[in-house]
C-alpha cells in the first residue's frame, strides 16, 4: 500500500470516528491517529515518550533556541518527558495533517536495548 492510499484510508477512518484534531485511539494499545484540517496555533504541553510519524502536512515543535519542523514521511522520537510548544503549520480541508503516534514504554525499550548485541 502506498503512503497516499494509507493517508486516504486514515482520513476516512478519522472522519467515521469523529476525529476533531485530538488524538483518536485506533484499537491498538498506545497507538493513536491525529487528523487536523487546518493549521493550529502553538500550544505548550509536556510530550511523554512517543514515536510520531507524519504522513501528510507539517508540524513544528519549539525547543530551546528554535523550531524543529517535520513533515510527510518524517518522524519524531521523544525519549523523556519534554516540555515544548507545538503547532501544526501545514493542513487544509483538501490535505489535512495526518500522523500516527505510538506512546513508548521506556522501561520496555531499555529492556529490549539491553538484549541487543554490543555492535548493534
């Protein structure tokens, strides 16, 4: 399945399930879908450990000295509680922002990492 097809199916899923920009649980523990049809102003929050994959649109996170932007087919991994300002800077009714977010269990990540060979 190509990214364009996946994005369209996720948008349809979000529409059927009443997504309004807030994360929508998709039936897999810890996995959520975000669909936003318009740019969003900066809001400050604390990111918990997460893996976020943007499929369409652009998000901007403000950390320290400047912004970090990531868009289609780019990802963000946060490995600790991280206060940041974030906004969706590219989204429209025709091409909404679409992202998948997976919350990370850092204890499990550390356990798995300990089992990796030293040269991995």
